[in-house]
């Protein structure tokens, strides 16, 4: 399975020593993985915004859109 290159998403950051270096929404401690875990469990963006105070809706939507756009790219296969 291909992994996303989160370093190409301007709405996230990985800071050594913060949330164990996980990719988080920029300026927060909200792991990107938590967004997708909640969506996979049946939550919607409104739920996430309610459960995690202080998030920027546009930032959450941009991260989801980045993942969706990444699916449109042809996969890179190792030789």
C-alpha cells in the first residue's frame, strides 16, 4: 500500500518531540491519523469539529482533500 507524502501538505507538520513526531494539523496537537480513524469509524467532519475543540474546519477539510487528491496520482512501483 502506498503511503502519502504528508510533507507535501501545507496544512500539517511533524515536530520532533511533539506527539512523538506524528503528522499533526499545523499549530495543533491533533494527529492526522486521528481524523482518518474517526472518519473510518463512521464520524463526519461535524462530529470531529465538535469532539476536538479548537480545530480549524478548513484545515481539516484541506487534509482530507490532500489525501483524496493523492489517490488520483499513479502509484510508484518499486522495480
